[in-house]
C-alpha cells in the first residue's frame, strides 16, 4: 500500500479522541486564563479606586489644616486689636461700633470653621471605617490572585502549545502585564494607607491646637456656645442619616458636698472623672458640653431613648464606683422641627423630674 494511502476508515493524522481532548483542555485553560486576566484587571481598578478615595481623605485633612491656620491668624489679629484697644481706649461711638463689628465677624468665621471641623470629623470617622473595609477587601483580592498565579504556573505549557500557541502567548503576555498592574495598584494602596495615617496624625495635632479655643480647660468638654454649635451639626447629620438622635442632660449629684467636705480640688477631680467616664462610653464624635458648673449635655446619634437610657445607666454605675457621686440624667429624642435648644430644654426638664424623684426617694 502506498505510503500516502490510508486504509479505509482510519482517521486523519492528529484527529481522534486524543486530539479532541487536547483541544478541550486548550479551550478550558484559555478560558481560565482569560478569566484570570479579567479578575486581575478588576482588582487593579478596585485598588485604583481605593487609592483615589484615600487621596480624597488626605486632601480633606489638608483643607482643614489650611482653615485652622486661617483661624489661628484671625485669633492673633483679634488679640492684637484687643491690645491696641486697651492701650488706646475707644473715644467715639463709630470706633466702638467698628471694633464690635470686627470682633463679631471674626467670631462668626471661627464658628463656621469650627462647624466645618465637626462635619469633617464625623465624615472622617465614616471614611476610616470604609477604608479599613477596603484594606481587608484588597488583602483578600491579593490572596485570591496569588492562588490564581500559582495554578496558572502549574499548568503544563506543552499541552496548550501544541494546539493554540499564538493564543497562549497572547494570553500569557496579557496576564503578565495585568499582574504587574495589580502589583503597582497594591503598592499605591499601601502608600495611600500610609498617607491616611499621616493625615490622621495631622488631624489629631490640629484638634489639640484648637482645644484652648473650643474646650473647657478643666474637663475637656465643649464650652457652652461651641457645644451648641456641635449639637446643631450632629442633628443635621442625623437627619441626613436615619433620623435618630438623643440629647442627654446630666447633672452631678452631691458635688457641693464634695466641695464642702474635701475641697474644690476634689470637686474638680469628680467633674473630670464624670466627663472621662462619659467619653469612654460614647463615640469620639458624640459631643459632650459643659453646660453649667456641674451640668453636662451630650448628643448621641444613631440612638433611641431606650439605648441611651441603658448606656447612661452603665455610666452612672461607673461614676458611682470611681467618684462616689451619682448623676441625674434626662433624655430627649429628636422630633421633626427640633433645634438644639429645643432638645436641650426637653432633656433639662426630664432631668429635673428625675432629680426631684431622687430627692423624694432619698
């Protein structure tokens, strides 16, 4: 039989079950590599989005730094004006009016900047929570990608090379390029996380510099006027969220007895303990305001009356154990049309009712 001839019924060279099997494996592996490339590309895009978001967060802190610098300059200008006025008393009504107007404008600017700080502090808390979740998701994506790379490296190259060498080379080159993109995106993510940490440290420094202007020196709680502004901003923020917000009006019981028996230094330590204990059981952005000598107002967002009551029951027990004084707490929940003053007045009335009941049972 001629070497070029074949016996009837015999398959052509390269055809048959073995060839079909290689083609099937080739198609499957090609599809797998294509899926890997698409997944790696998605990961690179997600990491780029994360880097962009972290950069936005850093920029926000930088903006706040600039605003705080403006405030410090304004405060210095006001101090200079006050000294000049002391050295050269105002002689005319017009000069007095100009001085008062300038001071009011500077205070209004300070209030606006403080309000912006409150807004950014709350937003920053949300961004940090989201960034932490993004970091965890990115780490999970990296782990999955490493597994894909290991599986791809384990595939025998000759099986694919026999069938579809050009497609295999194209897919492999693309996979290498996308893997490199993924590595760069992961590095960008790591740098963005470092920038985020640096921005957080800068924010803490700026807030420390603002303490003397906005916080009570003894307790670290907000002063009354600044606290009222902080409450208003948190109420606005609550209305944009789930609408839940509670104001607690806290009065320290028996503080006068402590002052009379142990001295005012002991009373000061009691007030410091009260604020520290409240702060440790609220979120960092929940405002605490020193409303009067032994009265404090607190704002709790995302909370209802029952939850706030349970929380302050725990706070009262801790204060009793640490400072040997009690607290009377009145609560008021945000209703439609409420202002910060409305909520504070209702919480104050509830506190007076609680305090009167304490006296009756005591």
